[in-house]
C-alpha cells in the first residue's frame, strides 16, 4: 500500500502507476456529478454540445453536497460520496468522452466501468461513505456550480480541493477491482457461515 | 407555551442533535471496531469515520451530507391535549431545520421527479404514532440515509423451514448489500406480523441502543449469532474488506399467520442517527439521547 499526492490535471502516466489498495490525496479541481448530471452530460456529448467545464484530467465525484449560500458565495458544508453503482450505466461513456482520470465515490463499480478504466486510463478512488465533513474540510473553495436546475444534490459543483482524501484505489487502470476481490472472499466465507449456522445452501 | 410551538422547537433541536452528534453507543462501537480491525484498508476507513465524527462535532456540521428522509416516532400520552396540532409542528420543524442547519433537501415527488426543496411532501416527514397512557409526549427523530435504505428488504419465507430460513435470509441480505449501505451497519431484523408490520418493527429496532440486547434471552441469542455471522462475511468497513461489517443486530418479532413467515431486514449506515426527547405536561423538556448537549 503506497500513498500518493496527485495534482489535477492528472496525466494517464500518473494513473497507470497506481495499484489497488494504494491511498491517494488529490489537490486541484474535482467536479460532482450524480445520476442526472451524468445523463445530461452524455446527452450533451451526443448532441455535440460542450459541457460547462472541461473535465479532462480532473476527478469526478459522486456526491450530492449540503451547500449554503453566504452572500454571493457558495460554501460546501458536507460533501461525502454517494453510492457509485447507480452511475455504472453511464461511467464508461463518461470516461471515454470526457477523459476524467479519477472517479470518486463509495461502494465500488462494476465490470463495465473497470474495463473502461483499463482501456482509457482512469481509477476509482473510494472515499469513506458518510465522511462528509472530512471531505468538506478539504474543499477550499466552491469555484462554481452548473446545472442547478437539477436541484442542489444533482448539480455540477466545481470544487477546488487540497489533499482531498484518503481515497483508497479500489479499481486501478489494470483491470483490478478490490470490490470484486472482496466479493470472492465473501463467497468463500459464505460456506463457512452456512456451516456454522447449520444452514442448507 | 402552547404545545404546537413547543413541539416545533423540540423537534428542531432533535433534528440538529441527530444530524450532527452520533449517539454515544454508536461512537463507542465504532471506536471498538477501529481498535479491533485487522485489515489495513478497513482500518483506514474506520479512522476516516472517527475523524469525521470529531470534525462534525467541532464544526457543528451534519456528520453525513445525506441528512436522510426525516422520520418521526411519536409516543403520545392519551391525556396530552391538542394532539392534532403536532403533525403540522413537525412539518414546520423539518422546514426550519432544512433551512437553518441546513439539511440536504431529500424529498422528491416520484411522479414528476421534482424536489420539494424543504424535506416535506406527501407523507414526508413520516410520522409513526403510538398512543400510550399518561400526559407526556416522547418525540424521536430518525434521519434515515438513502444508501442504507436502498438495501432494506422484506421477504415472505417458508414457515415449514423454521428459524434457519430467517438466518439465511439475513446473511444473504448482508452479502447482497455488500458495500452499498456504508458498513459497518446496524441491522434491524424482524420476523412475523405481515410484510408491512415486519418492516415497520425492523426499522423501529434500529432505535434501540447498541448496548441493549433484546430482553428475551432466546432473541438475544439469535442477535449474537447473526452479529457474529455477519462479521464473518469479510465485507468490512465500506465493503473494502475486513472483519467489521455490522456494529449490531437487533431482532424484533410479531406473531405470524400460520401460512406466512414474513421477515424484514432494515439497514442503518454507521452514521446511525437518532435523537429523543420527552415533553412533560408542565412544558419541561428532557433530552434523552443527547443529555450532555443541553
């Protein structure tokens, strides 16, 4: 397990060095996107419309933050990750089209995303679910917000962050997926549990 | 003070206590899990959780950005006057809390997909009513996170298979939920009643402190057995592997129809938020879960 501090824009070379179980901290720009924002971004791409922000080399964060407007300025009060599996249906195209290098969320993602990460050079960084203040304290500035019509949880929030983490590399760009590894272990353990409880498979 | 305003103020305070400060029993269980976890990645997750809890208290900010669907449990003394004013007071408290704490607006019309923006809407906040003897009013709020809600399930099991089928149902629920409900989780398990009754009592079981096993020794034994089994899965903190998958298992039951064996598993994430207060007939208020704050 190695620890890396990365600055955006992150290059493909930097991403390829990372292995599952490594821990990374990101400094630079991260952008939130949940279901609705993913859907809209992909529609924009299909229509040839540019996104309000160029995501190349940046990190996309599965998060619906609690925000508050103080005067003209937005402040992120709580910003933990949401469950990433909901974005599995969008993420391969999202990585391919917009060249994001890091996807941040919780709960992991499936084979489709793992394959896209290997192909295009991206990783999945698991941020501790619910650790919203830890995340918010690493957000130094809310640089902007787009698509607020989707509601505050679903909008694109553009955050300037400093040492945002710890993010556990749970999917690397070599086809490894820590969640799938854990699933295999769980499969083995299930047999032991059934034996212990005297259950029929 | 008239009861409506008093209930509104108390409910507002409860919402604030609940979303910022985790109950002591939950914090203790997380500290113990951190001390005992052997997986390096699992330990990193638990450390982040403990750091986050400390920061939330320091900055008086919600411990998780998903401040949940707002659910109230009201135990109303039969002699309390103006009970018809309480629902409106709870709705007002929810609106105020959403604006002032603030809470994330989490109430969406399923037909139009529009977010009401203030955590209220048809049936939301949801109020569970119970009429009890006496003249005091006990209010509990459970801000219930969406990630752990998404893996809650009910099942209609085969009665002839006995208690083992329930154990299997629970273990399979934990395995299938995997990382999704933000483990380490707390499980509310119920058997009997009907499909709706099972889930209702399973969810209510999440309100029981972690250091309180079911008073029925047979049920308490089942709780321990399910707790140990769930922690054998290896899912671990945040599903990244480790030996802490659940912090506790609370089992409740209701009598069942001879032909039915309803079962329910309600998950709560590690940010297991709840707060309770009692309002007495003379207007005094006792905060029960967050005593040190008042």
